[in-house]
C-alpha cells in the first residue's frame, strides 16, 4: 500500500508512520506537512530515508494533489491541536480542520483513493459527568478546537454518505508519550519539574482525562485503516482515567520533586470537566491497549530527561513567549 500521511511531522502522526513501517516495511509512505511550530522534521529523523516528504498545507489544493497522486489511502493527522490556542484565535483552526479537510476529501474522490481515514478526538463529544462516550453519542463540542474538529468529522461522514467515499473516522482520547510538544499538560509539567520550575494547574485540577499511550493509538489507527468498515466511526479510549492534579503529582514524584512546585492558575474558559471514551468497537477488530498510564508516564519522563537535544531548542525559542502570555510568568532557565 502507498499511504499519504498528512501532519506526519507532529507527535501522533510521526508515531503512526514509525509503527506502520515497522509492521509493513514494504509499504510506501508519502508525508505532507506544513511544519508549523509543532510539526518538526526531527520527529521523522529515524525514518527520513524511508519516506517521501512534501512541505505544504492541506488547504493548498496544488500541494495536496501533488502529494496524493498515486496513493492508495490517506490518513489525515493534520491539525491545530491545542485548545488554549484556539481560544486565543480560532481562524487557523477553521482553515485547517474545515477547509483543509474539504480539500483532502475532494482530492481523494477525484483521484480515486481507495480509503480515507480522519484522525479525530474525544473532545468532539464535549464533557460527560458519568458514563462513557460511544460512537453513537451526540457531538457537543465546547471549544473552537473541538468545534472545528467536529465539523471536519461531519464532512468526512457526508462524503461517505453522499459520494460513497470509502472513509472512516478514528477518535482518540488524551494521547501522551515522547515527542509531544510541551504546551500540553504532561510534557509541560515534566520539563518544568526537571527545571525546578512551577507547574501550572488550571482551576482546582480535578478535571478527569482518559489517557492513551501514543503507540497504542497509532496501532489502533493502523488497524482501523485496514479493517474498519466504510463510513464508520471508531473510538479509541485509553485504559486509565485520572484527575489532572493526580497526573501532576505523579510527575513530581517521578522527577524527585514535591508538591511545593504546584501553582494553581485561572481556569481555562469553558473547560470540559471530564472525558471518557469507549474502545469496545475497536476492540472487536482485535485491538487492545498495551501500556497503562503509570508505565507509560515513566517511559515519557525518562525520554524527556534523556533527550534535551529535542526539547532544548523549543524552550529557548518562541515557546517562551507563548508560555509567558499564557501563564503570566517566564519559564525558568
């Protein structure tokens, strides 16, 4: 199979490419990535000689057609992925998630691509106080990020229903692991702890998240790509649910720091209280999570501790300005 993987220089996309090539070394992978702040060629360094790289945006019809020509399938990871940034400015999220998805879908139809997979998020369902979201739960997004992701999902479903495009959607819960950009809770907290810096915690820290090891999600996506039924949605919920404050405390313990570094900050506007995502449907295809949270968190802490070459340029660059705007204090040196 020849795959076009969009957004493959990002955290989850690069993990998927590595997993897919390990499983099927004879597959060909074409990468299309805009290389925004969170898309980094370094994430693909280990497999650079095994991919065909195109620098471009999914809303650019010429770039998309040039990359997609001759491909059998498309896996769309391309996204603006941080809720806080969507609250500060949503236009870029709409362009990528709505216009970009439209361009990909129309090009896939025009070129006769055999299968299209949209990578999505549990956040399209909104918050749930009790129970677990299934694929039949109504979409109720709360932020500009999740609203535009939901719009992209609906476009995928519409193309499957109206035009007969062989398309599937894979929605994951909160991913974590190596190479995640440090605006997200776990890598931000790990790096701050390693620098003896304060760890910002929104509100009371009691928000519950369903944690999923990134390689487990990548394997689920690969399975759905090959075994999922046309027009279907597959949720991939992680095996563990924890409150954010418990995650932060575990990180402090793993790095030899104590709770004195916790700093409670003003809560995010419209902050979802709890996510919980099923995985029954993807399990029926043969998937199971292989890594539980405490094991995966330990691996993650070790990776950031040992790979300053990766995160050092981030903490010394534009990220410092973003962090100060977001939290009202400078990063520790």
